[in-house]
C-alpha cells in the first residue's frame, strides 16, 4: 500500500536523469515543488504532477528523449520540498505570522497588506535586508516594534534592515535603515573569500558573482594588477586569493569602503601583496606598472580610461577589463549608438597617426570577430551587434589614448566580451577584455 504523503514519479538510471528532467519540465509535467530523489536501486525518481500522469508516454522517454534508458512509474515516499518551494514556504510563513500579529492587535488583514510584504530579501549572516517597496501601509507603523521582532523571528535572523535608494554623494552610499538590532557590519562569503562591510555605508553586489568567479579562473602569476575601483575588494580579492596575482594596487575613494577593504585584505591573508590607494584614481601618481587593469565601474568607467592607459607597462603593455552598461534597442536605431559609430569613423581617419593606429586595431579585431567576441547564446543577434559596435569604438578610443600618452602607436585587440547581468530591458552590464600592446 502507498502512504498518503507519496507522490507519483518517473524512475530512470542516473545517467539519463537530467535528459528526462529537462523534457518533463518543458512539457509542464515535472512537479517542481519537490526534489529529485535517489532510490535504493541506484535509479533516480523525478516527481511528476498527479494530474499529468495519464499524459506520460514512457516509450517517448525511452526511445526519443533518452535512448537506452529504462523508465518506470513509481512513487516517492515523504518527498522533500525543492529549494524553490522552500523559498515560497518562507514567504508563506512570513505572511501567516504577520497576519496573526495584525489580527491579535485588533486590525483587519487585507489583500493589500499581503501585497505589501517582501517577496524576497537579502541575507548577510544574522541580518536580513528587505526591499524598499515593502511595509508601506500605515498599519505597519502601529505594530512596531513587535512587527520587526516577528519578521526577524520568522526569517531566522537577529537584525532587520530596509534598503533605500543609493545616494548620489559620489560614493554610491546605500541608504539602509536598521529596523531591528544594532550595527550594520556583516560578513559575506563568496567562493571561499570573506568580505566584511557595513551595509549602511557600503554596497555589495551579489549580481557580480559570475565576474568574480571568472577572475578567480585567471592565471595572473607574476602579474601586477591595478584595480581602479576596488570598493570593499569585490575583484581585488579574487585576483589575490585565486588568480595568484603577485601584487595588486587597489584604488578607492570612499573612506568607508577603504576601511572595509583593509579589513578584508587582512581577513584573507592578502594584505602583504596589496597597496591601497585612497582618493581619486585620476590623481594616482603610478605609471608603467600594470600587466592588467580592472575598470569595474558602471554605468561607465570611461573617465578612468586615460589613467588605465598610463598604468600599462610601456614596454610590454597588458590587458584592460572594461565594465560598461550597454543599451540595445533592436526595434529601432539607438541615437547614442549612431553617434558612437560616427565618432568611430572620425577617430579612424587613416590620414592621422591616431586614426591609423586605431584603424589597424579595429581591422585586427574584425578579422578575429568570431573567436574574439564571445557572447552568451541567450542574447539576441541584434544585442550582440550593439555590444560589438561599442567594443570597436572603445578599442579605437583606447588606441588613440595610448598613442597620445605613450608617444607611440599601440595595437588593441578584443579578447572577449562577458555578459554579467541585465539591469532592465535593453540594458546590459558587460565586460570587455581588451589586449593592448605597443607596436
């Protein structure tokens, strides 16, 4: 006999499980509320929706989707909720707890209050940060401080804060309000690196994790790296801890971020291989020291391009990692892009030395455009074309700056373009890896 808490599932060999899972998910048959489960006979059970069981065609799975597999219908006893389902469960628990508090205090629960609750939150250790557009209804004010005690207890944290808009003070200082608990210092661990920072003073972008992992995969042995916008060490530390850079110069002008940066260098045992330069990097006295320069500022790091060119080693050159938010409008011409292309044509005037150097670089990049401009396949061709146009304009501009600063022609070559994340429709954060060498 089956227990009442069992659910139907498809059992197949481990090596075919992912092929079957993908097919079932595409057909809307996979029950994503529960995790896949390994059975005693070493097969894997994929949970399916009870109502869709009659639609299952095992022959299609065995012969078309996963040839050579054996698929049978079974049942999972006491299924384990999936991670996605657990997140939804946390939201449900929060709503139930707050509904109870509202009614206990003699207030009336409404759908409007339910819509005012957070659908997600960021967690750093024992501190949860709620979004700005939450708890806006007047009734919540009446329920303080019990409100925040209930939120903290339900989310399993000791401190609760709410994120506001990023300040326009030039330091990108976050406007974070502590609602329960004292002190804003937290610890966050990414890829084995510990970051400590004050959430009320410094930004932490979890969306940049893919770029941090990419940097960690670099081989920077023997290299000197300059991080022009170091922050609390988002990219500085992966260069030191995982990429094996010999030395990093970290530039940052936010005093609160500098404080956290120095602390994080000590925490990760990298302080002896890094010099922190506090202040405006445009005033940096260094030159001809870098094998690699990281320009991790968005929406644009263009103000730092002359400094980056000055920092590259005169004899051997190096690589620039240039961050940029690129706009793309596939349905209509982008005026900014059209202007950029006009500027590109003007810069690449073969009659001038700067133009010749820039055009040589651009021609080289055109010949290598297939392997050089590697973009994720999920992005449309039109979007990739916009990225390519920006990268060529950037390569020309950098070549002209290098000629002006170094006094001799340099060749620029696009090595790679990385899509970090999307901010909004047609706005993408990308990183251009640009090799720059004296000719």
